């Protein structure tokens, strides 16, 4: 009824250590993970049972762990006078209580991720350690086979009730462009994308969180467009945002636009840009140059633009 005791804290730390090597990096899975293991009856290693249960819970929840983890406890019964001993696999309660060793080993099919050993005798020799590790490996592989038969791999999607999170690394020098003057750009993204939450760290890690996947994807694509490094020669389907006497400004990516000069719409001379396009029209444009101030010069002719009229 009260807080965790020393035993619960120790077992929890061991289980966490066993699972950490297979937990995905924050860039791939930027969620806080909380696992609660309640062992209501014990006749063996509760910590290693929790390792197995926690692994299955992670996979069932859709956490993309790198590979399954299982654990087993190996015991020892030794006659100190004769030196004879028996190594015991998956010790039960009495074997743990009256035995001489509790050797917990957790890991994947490819290796060990955590070990903890308690001994009640003066020590164990190399042969006992080797046999204990061999027995633990055999048992671990059998348990992993059982786990994989029940759930071969992590679920492909999270619960529909879980918040949707997208994360990406951007060039830290682009953070200012995503935020905008006095936060104008980031506030606009949030407002037009269903009130998503956007967190930006100094390292360039951007996280977008929301309940609706479409809103998160829209905001993520918007940010991708802002930070994308446009290259000369690229062709975009742009939207005519503003028409001037000397040309038109065309949005080619969210937050990025360029100028199509009046001479770069059609091969022949025109008196007004409005003779060939209107604001809101979608037209193909090609990036012709980017000056030292970052201004983008576009051409509709070179992108194969053909006016409707």
C-alpha cells in the first residue's frame, strides 16, 4: 500500500537495464515509456518474469524494440565439504531460499543485456559460472521462441488513443526560420494544423505531437518544406501567391517562395503577368538561381509551363 521498497527498486532497475539496449532511440520513438509489473504470486525469479512480461507488453503496445528480450534465474546447490554441486535452471522459491546462488541472466538471442548474481557461499569457480551461463542461454532461447510464437514482432501501429508524435533533426541554423519573427511562423503552423504541439531543441530536434495523424503529418511536412535546402535545377509545382508588375511570387514549399520574372512565363513578350496566370494558380517552376541573400529566382518557361489561355 506504500511506496516501493528496496527489493522492488532493485528488481525494477535490473529489468530496466535488461530492456534499455533494445529500446529505440528517441529520434525514432520519442515517447516516454512506463511499464508496471505486478507480481501477485512468486515461486521463482520475479525480476526475470518481469523482463519477459515487459518485453511482450512493449511489443503489444507497438514499441519498435530492436529484438525481444527474455530472462531466467539459475541457482546452485553445493556441498562445501565434498565440493560437489548442481546447477539449477529456473529456480523455485525453496531452491532460492535454501540454495547457494541466484544468478539472473537476461538478454536477446544474440547476447546478454543484464546480469545480477547473489551468492550465499564464499564464492563460485569458473566452471560454475560457465555452466550457469550455458544453462541460462539454453533457457533464454526457449523462452524467446515461445514469445515469438505468441507475438512475432511489435505491432505496426500504436493504440488509437496514444498521441501521435513525429520527430526529425533539422539544421540548428534553420530553427529561426521555423519559429519566425516573434513566433509568427510556428504559431501559424500550430493554428492551421489543429493545435498540434511543436517542441524544438537547440540541437535541432523537432517534435510534433497531436491526437490527429493528419494534423501531425501536415505540420511535419510544413516544417520539412521550411528547412529543405533548395537546389538550383529543381522543379516544383508552385502556387502563385502575389502578382506584381515585374513578375509573380510563387510559393514552392511551405515558408519558401521565389520570383518568376515577367519574362520567364512564356517565350513571347506579355504586357501583364495576369495575361497568363492568376493568384492561386498552380504552375510548374524551375529554380534558376539563388543569390547570396537567399532569394530564389524561378522560371516557368524552363519547367514546361503552358498558360491555359
